């Protein structure tokens, strides 16, 4: 397996820039997620790493070798697509063995290798079956088997579970992560599903409009988003945003929402412009004694929890509470925020302002 390093990679299609000077490092053995909405540049980035697209500028290193202008055939990687791309005229075993036979490996060695991979994937009982009659999950296992049978330096996967139904997709995501751990593989995985990225990834790159918005471990990205876009994209419901005009200076630890003082983390960066106050729904508490007030507009029952939507002078707020809490539409209540869980954003550019709590995380992002 191998480390993969991307340095200032840019991709242009005529006048359109799909990826803008991206840089990040995927360590040997990591399960790495490229996450973002449709059209953000994540698949183009993956295709450049794989050699299916050549970068307009920048460098790509796989296992220390610069491969940016080399074709896919010279990069020793395996690619798994969303659409399984199996050979319909071949059975399961022949689909898996094809890459080895095309390299001239002796047939006895190929049979042994295919048997080992089939055992790992749990498909030994279908090796002689045609692929056309297989379920979506089994076809995806065959596609994975064909990819991993060569022991490549890295696996690149472009939304490989996207064609499966929701229940089986969750099951296959667990299997895929377990397979990665068993093989100690370097895996790069494209998805638009933030839950999939958070559950499966060791590291995540969040992209938007061709730009890397944030890079880091899932918990840091969730707890301390580097931009307002990341805070909106990660989390369900997403982070709450309350906009207000004001200023905050270095060392300050309070802002005023509707003329009510709210404690925030001690700031290491200030701004004179408009500020956006951000907090996750699970960090909002309802407390009649709190001076900042809101009115309950709706409640959504989710079993053990409920989502409560409140109207405040600065915008809508969602709170994730226990279903045991008694909350009624129309109630007037106070809202209390733990200052350690608050992120402030520059309202003009959407970047998070550095605080004592998040400065180290954002400086590494």
C-alpha cells in the first residue's frame, strides 16, 4: 500500500475550473473520504489520482513517485465504480480472475488467488454463477474482488454503493470498512453522503465548487467546521446559524444577541463586520431562566429524541432534545448555549473565526 500526496492540483475544462489548487496527503493504510455535493470536484480529483484525467497543473505522488502525467495503467491502482462494470458474458470467477490472466499469471496461481479473495468476500458459493442474475450486493462484491485480486498500491472508489437500496447500502458499508481494515489498504472513496463519510472515514476532505473547504478527522470536522459551508453540509439537522451585526475582538468572550449577552469561547481572531453565531442542535438547551428567548414553532418526534424548532429574534433554531422533555408548540422559553460548543463565522466570507477552543484544529485543516 502507499501514501498519496496531492500538491496544488488544478483541473480546467476550457473556461471552467473543476478543481482549484487542491493539496492534501492520504497516509498509507488510511480510509480516506472525498466528500461534497454534486459538481464540487470530488470525482474529478479522484480521476486525476487514478490517471483517468490529467491535471492542468500540480503534482500527484503515489508511494513517493510523481505520477501526475502518467496513464492509469502505470499507477498500480484499482478503481471501483458505482455501476459495477462487470463482464456479462463471464461468470463470477472469470470476472475476478481476468486482471490476473491478462497479466500472464499461471492458471494454478490464479485459481488460488481467486479462491482466497472469494473467501474474504463470502462469495465462494457463487464463483460459477453468471453475473447477470446476481443481486446488487453480490455484484458489488464481485467488482470489489476484481479490484483487490491484484494487490494494488491503492483502491479508488467512486460512490461504489450508490446503486444499492438504503438498508443494504448500510450493510455493505460496514463490510467494506471491515475489508479495508483486514487488508490494511490505502482506500480513497468518493461520496456525497455525509453520514457514510463520517461512519467509514479515517480522514475526510470536504469540497465545494472545486475548493477544499476542510481536511481532517471526522470528529474535528463535525465539532469545529472551518467554514459555514462545512457546518451546513455536515450534520442532520445541520448547525444552527444566527446572524447579527456587531464586532468581536481578540480576547473577547461575549457577543450580544438581541441585546442579550451570550458567552462564547475566548477569541483569537476578531472582526469588525457582521458575525454568524453557530451551534449544533444537540448543544441547544431549553431553560426558562435563560434571558435569550424563543417560541416553539414545531416538534418532530424521532423515537428517543425529538427535534424542536424555535423562532428567535435572530433566526430559526433547532434543538435536539430527549423525547421525554415536554415541549408544546407555542411555548415561550429561554435558550441556553454551552460556550465551548459555539463557533463564530465571518458573515461575509463564511470562514470560522479562530478561538481558543478551535484554533489548533483549524490550523491543521
